[in-house]
């Protein structure tokens, strides 16, 4: 992909992103404005902007080193931004970070678990730090540890597997029932069963109206959980919106293959489709087959293609995956370092 096409593609995504819609800004619980972070002259976060609606799950998706954790660490007041600001609820990150601390729960990428304490004592310790009463904290700890499938263990956390520590960290971030929850790679290192427990739990949290921000480099996770997501690369947001928005604004990646009973049928269909805006390319193949590059997404498919076909033998539609979109935007695989 050459640089010009790359830039055009990126600007398509940003134009269709929800920065430019007409939603009243009071709907947003978080607004990130030109946030930047330098480490000794190296720009880890490069002037990023995004907005998060109250009660939604917003993912930051990007490869290793993209700047996800640095962004989360700034928003959770652990790291001071080099420049820029964010509004979190009614508070400015720059000027009122102490007010922000009590609103948020944080599960950092590296587990912060006290090895000498039991799971219960770990959760209770965090609860007491947040000023909860002994009774409240006991009750809450029991519920959370049961949900995380690590209740009733009397041994200290140093005997826990990595996956158990991860789930304990998650419970610790939730003890004070925060309004806003930050999860940095919540399922990293979990086996599929534990990952499912965490996904189900995150779905359940969403029903309580909690706003959740998570980072991941797992496409399936971003796809399964996000209301909106920002794709981050080299410290910049390169696409933002719902998974569907991002797929819909994909350049020409959706592929439709249609085969016909006769050449006449094929020619007729080609004439019907070649002037449709969302059809980017039509290739006539052997065995009366048309291969179409289509930019309309699954929703536009019926309107733009299916309704225009009088007859066909077989039809196969494939939407671009997030993985393919990421590849087009960055020219790199997501898992590459
Ligand atoms: N404290 C630090 N000092 C110097 N460089 C740092 C520091 N923290 C992060 N970086 C660098 O900033 C860049 C972004 O790092 P960050 O941890 O935010 O990426 P990430 O998207 O969370 O990656 P991963 O998926 O591996 O967790 C990386 O190049 C990293 O090496
Ligand atoms: Mg990280």
C-alpha cells in the first residue's frame, strides 16, 4: 500500500468516526484531547483524541508498543501527560486528578497482587483503602471472588497461577464499585475457559451502567465486547467508531463471489452492478463467476447487490475482518512487534 492511499484510507475512517457526529457532548463521560506522552524524547502517545459515552464499553485496540498502556496510565492519573488533557466525568485530568481517583477502578497490565495475602485479604485491603466499612468490604469481596471463580481459597496469592492472579486483580479493581473501570489487557494470559468467565463478567458489568475502557490486541475480544473502539498505532488513533462503522468504511475489502448459470445472466448482472457506488471492482472469472470488491458492508449488501440480481447460481459474501482492516491501515499484522 503506498503512502497516499494509506493516508486517504485513514482519513476515511476518521471522517466517519463519531467525533464528527451530532451527539451532545454531555453524553460523553470521557473526552480525551490531544494527549501526548514523551519518554526521553520518544513520543509514545502522539496527540490522541477520543470520546467515550457513559455506560459504554470502549476498547483501545493496537499492537505491542502502540501506546495503549501509556494512554491508560495517563487517564488513571499514574503518569503525567507531557501535554494535552482529558475530561473524566466533570474533572480535568490536568487540574483535578485527585477527584478522578475516587471515580475509577483500574486493573493494570501487570498484576498488583500482594503475594503474602489471601485473595480475600487482597480485595479487602483495596476496599479499606477506598474507605469502605469492614462489613461492606467483606460482602463485596465474597461476591466478586465467587464471580471470578477463586472464592474460598485459604492459601496466599503466591500459590496462585497467573490466570488466577489476573482474575484476582480484576476483583480488586471493582471492590469500591467504581463509575468508570479501566482494564489493561484483562484477559492476557488466560486460558479460553477463564477468558470466557471474564467476558461474561464484563458483559454483566455493562448491564449495571458502568463505563468500561479496556485495551487489547485481541481482535475477537474487541469484536465481542466493544460498543466503540479506537485502533491505535504508533501512539495515534488511526480509526475510531463501532466495529460496524469501521468495517463499513473499509475501502473496498468486502468480497462477493457470484456464479451464474449462463454467460448472458452474468453479463446482465455485471451491467446492473458496474455503476453502483459501493462496487469498487468487478472481475469476470471462469465458470461464469463474478468477483466483486464491495465497500458497502453487510447492511449495504442487500440494498446494493442482492436487490439488483434477477437470478444467480451461488453467492458468497465475506466481510473484512478487523484483522484485515488493521492490515490495510497500517500495512502490518496486528501481532507483529
Ligand atoms: N516508562 C517508560 N519509559 C520509556 N519508554 C516507555 C515507558 N513506558 C512505555 N514506553 C514505550 O512507549 C511505547 C508505548 O508503550 P505502551 O506500554 O504504552 O504500549 P502498549 O500499546 O501498551 O503495548 P503492549 O501491547 O505491549 O502492552 C513503547 O515503545 C514502550 O517501549
Ligand atoms: Mg500495554
